């Protein structure tokens, strides 16, 4: 979790899809033995902390940002897992 939070850092919100993809790919590369679900959970939790720390944004947009980020991270990790299983 700490490594995911450090990787996410203090992003400009919301994180666009290509940046979420890059974060997921980087995290997977750094932790190839970790279960993809654990990587996704850690990244999403790290991003959640960054989003909820921004008190100037209403909860509705925050939820949307979290859903979009989570979807992109999960899709990226699933695609990487499927690609590695085909080898």
C-alpha cells in the first residue's frame, strides 16, 4: 500500500486514463510476483486517499474519478495477465 501511494503521489486530479494505465503498468513491472488484484487494490486505495484529501471537490465528482481510475487500472492489469498467460 505504501509503495502504491508513493507511486500515485500527489497527482493533478483527475488522473487521465493513459496515466492510470502507466501507473498500473509500472506497478506491475516493479512487483511481478504480486497478484494483480492486490496491485489494483493498492493503487485504487492510494488514489482514493489522494482524491478524498481534496476537500474542494464535491463527493459526486470524486466518486466518478475513483470509478474511472479503478476501471482503467483493473482493465490494464487484466490485459497484462491475459497476455502473459498466452505466452
